[in-house]
């Protein structure tokens, strides 16, 4: 099996653990990742300012990343996933728009021969790798460790654009976590925003949203929070200490990427999945997961 990997900008410049961990997991599962080097921004940064430019940048990616020998494009960022799935939906629904995009692509020597499948990491592990394979690959059961899931806004919203799960009550990430041998449950802040998209325009509100997420999740007694999005990971893991200090509190929530947790459960080392780059207090939970 082969899959195209689209890292997006933020993963490459801020959260490289996202790419490192998922590539290691794919290697272990004998899946060949195709990592293109000549890529452009997904257009998310221009979405509200220059929507036509944003749309074209995303369509350009669809043309340049499509590889008929692969199962589709695996996006490592929720923002990139939103842009690509939204553009795919619009191009399929609007024939005139599709023809106009193809005309502009032709000027660059590009051709959108076929609209590829856009795959979210949760969808990839749940639908493609499969629950049964994850259950068979896990090393042990952890009935005493309760894991909180954090999907992130752009994985599921807006609900008017088809996604990989129910936007009002998703369950695929929970099933992946359970297949890995952990317990999970619902909690009031499960679908709340992490605040990342507000950092540039309203940083105080962004920090408040992240604080509410961290403190709320901790209050419900979870041992660990898991996400897939590099922006969410930035807020909940990398910025956790600064955020908690703003509200006269202390870091209290262990945060990992889903690919890191999967890697640990199938036998990869802490360095394999780049746990040294996590800044949240994962030492509180790591001894219970990894036998040192």
C-alpha cells in the first residue's frame, strides 16, 4: 500500500513530531509513504481574505499531489484537511468551477485528471488500517488509563461539507483508542476549540479557550489527551506551561499525538515517535505506558 503524505506548512516549521511519528508508524506497518517536496501552501491562511486564491492553491495541490498508484492524500493537519476536502466537494458539485480551475492549472502545465481521495489521520487508522489490525498489534491492555480525545474543529466542521465522521458526535477516534487497549469516555469539552486560530487576532481569548480545554479535561480525571492536529498540539502541549501560568495555574495534562500513542503500543521507542519534543508533562503517564 502507498499513500501520499501532505505535511502542510505548520508541521514542517513548528511541530515536526507529527511527521516523524506518523512516518515511523507507516514504516512499521509496511505502508510506503510518498512525500512530495515541491508543494505549496494549502491556502488556509488566505481563506477569509482571498477566497479565490485560497481555492486555487488547494486545487493546485490536488493536481500536483495526485498519484494513481496510491490510495489518496493523507493530510497531517486539520486545516489542510478542511481546505482539501472542501475544495474536492466544491469541484465535484460545481462543473463550471471545475472547468475554470482546470483552465488556470493548464497555464502552469498542470492537469487535474482525477480528484483524489483526501484522508484524515483518524480516518486512516480507523477505516484503512482498521480496528482489527490495531487490536492485534497492541502490546498490552491498560484498563486503568483513561484517554481523552480531541478532534479539533477543522477535522469535522463545517458540517455542511462531508467529513470522515459525524460532526456532532464523532466516535472513530474513540474506537481507535479502545483498539489500542485504553479506556475513553465522553466529556463536556470534547469538541471545544483549542483556540489556535484566534492567536493572531485575539490572543487572550485564544489562551482562555486553551486553558478551559486543559483544565476541564484534567478536572474530569483523564490520564492523557490525544490529538492529531499540529495546531491543537501546539496549543495543548507546546504552549501549556505558558497558558497555565497566565491563569496562575500549573501544567497538569499529558498530551500526545495519536501517532505517538499508536507507535508506543506497537513497539516503537520513545525516540522513534519523537516524544522528546513534547512539552506537556508526559512523564506523569509515560511510565505506565512504557516499561523502562
